[in-house]
C-alpha cells in the first residue's frame, strides 16, 4: 500500500481532477491524504461543480455526473475533512504526489505559493512518482522542475474555448492569468523540453473507458490536460507505484 498526497488550493479546484484519482487510488487500497494551505477542508469550484451561472451553450464546462457523484463521496472521507497544512508536509513520508487543476480565481494562492513550489522541488529531487493535470502542471512549471521534460497541460485551445464561451456570463472566471497555461509551461520547459497537446478532439475517460484519456509520461512524472483525462492519469500513476 502506498501513501499518496493530493495538494489542494483552499478553494477553486476542479472536482473531477481531485475526486476521480482519489477514488481510483482508494479503491486500489492506497492511503490518500490531502493538504491545504490552512489545514481546513478545501472547496471545489462551485461553478464547475454545479454549472450555476453557465449559459446553456457552455454547460459542457460543468462537471459530469460521475465527477459530481465521486466528489460528494470524496469530501466525506476522513482524510479530506482533516487535511494537513502545506507547511507541515514532509515529502519523505509519501510515495507519490498529485497536483490537480482548476480555473477559478481561488487557484492563484496555490499556483503562486512558495511552499507548494518547495514541495514540488522536493518530490522531483526524490524522484518519486508525481502526477499533475490542467493548472496543476503550472504549479510544477513555476517550481522550476519541468525544464527539459516532456509534458502536457491545459492547452491554449481548450482554455481559449472556455474563456470565449463564458466571456459575457462569467468574465474572468476561466482566465486565471492573462497568459495561457500552455504558453507559460512551454517557456518553463526550455529549448530541450517538449509540450504535447494530444488529439484535437479529446476523448473523455470514465469508469467504462478508463484508458480513453490522454496523458504524457516522462520518467516518474505523468501529466494530463483536463477532467476527461483524470481516470487515465490516475491509472498511470498507479502503474508507477
């Protein structure tokens, strides 16, 4: 049995990118713990979770039924209700780390935290399995651990579509930073790194098609783009364990 730590912002994360990996690893018998900035339970992005405020033509941005149902189960788990504090995390006590994503403004504290960056650097220095998805890859890029590596992340196309669909109804909610995630991650990769966008028309992995998502593996590091890749990412990290 492995101990896996999921690092969370205090609020604003994507529920599917947290709950689906948690469910996969928990059912496999691994111990999954969580860590937040304050040590209080984290809250997912309400708009992504409920779809409230999204115009009818942007409803696809809301979490699907499986993601909502799994998140409802995950938030009742004892480890989710009593997370560690970021500054109390000892990377050596874990076998793997997971960095989820999300668009909401609440993600900024997570993405800009020097404590989260230190945790990322310690995990890569220890060569332990690390998974990241969507904006979670940006946290690693800012920690300086992705130079020369192969990775994916939320693509500019995916991010641009979300921004365009919600421009009037939810201005700014899906644009965490003026610069896209892909552009900043590409810069952090350096000349020897490689950013892979995956299929133009992505498939959505689920319980019946867990391998349908797109992930990129580079040694003990595995990355993904969006909630539709969460199942596949969780299984690939488990392979590394």
